[in-house]
C-alpha cells in the first residue's frame, strides 16, 4: 500500500478525520455514552421490581440455615422462610442504596478461617483491584455459630467478606458497596451477619 492509497483529499476531511468514517464513529460513541452514562442513571432513578424485605423476614438458605436481611432492602435472589417455594440452592442476594449482599451456602469441612481464605481468593480473581483492608475479626451469630469477617477495597468500591463453618456446611456473605455506603449501612450489615442461624439437616 502506497501513500496515495491512504491519502484523503482535503474536501473529504473534517478536523483531520475522513468524513466517511464519522457516522460509524458516532454510532460507537453513542453506544458508549448510553451504557456508561445513561443506563446507570436510569438504573438509579427507576424503582426496582424486586420485593422489599419485611419485618421478621428470614431467608431460607436450605438445610435449616437462615439469615435475616435488613428490613426494606430488596430481595434480588432467594426465598423467604415460609414461602411456597423451596430453594434449589443455598444462594441469596439482597441490595439497597449502592450495597449488595450475596450469600452462598455449600458443603464445607474446614473451619471459618479456611473458608474465608477461599472466598477471598475467588473475590480477588473476580474483582479488579481487590485488596484486604483490615484484619480478621470474629462475628457471633445464632445457635452458637461464630464467623470471621474481613474488610476489603476494590476498583468498584469497598466491602467485606464473612464466613461461617459448622456441621459440614460453609456460609459466605460478600457485601459489595460503592464508596462510603459501607459505613452508612454498617449497623444493618452487622445485624445481618449476626443473624446467620441453623444446622444442616435440622
């Protein structure tokens, strides 16, 4: 290819760009603007269709294991104890005002510290910039269960990971929040972490 093959005449240029490429570039720029700016704004101002957690609602995680999310938060995934549907897995998710709490229950034969380490390894590969930002502390839950929790920061904000291990079952709670929201909802999150209850097979 010679210079003559790539040269664009002056009458076909605008700000140094080939006018023929401008429509396609405009479409790409519009899509980027739509997904990066417009859609997040729409998501923030549009009410979610997910039901709100009511007073006394506990989430059924299977095997007799439950957790009580904060009142008023949205139930994104999972079932309330007493509903007509039985959970097919031990997964649940609730969210509110820039905070999302994801709960996962699965067979696990180690202790809570080992489970927390495993959860953090998974999160570090899934969350860009994942960095543990505090030491591990214990969190007393129900039925004699004690978990461990650790704060983290990531490219998307901040959060914490909590882990509980009892009777061959492991429960992890990952709370991901936009910057500043973890502290705003600290009391609600703490109450939720302390509400983990139940025994496998009960």
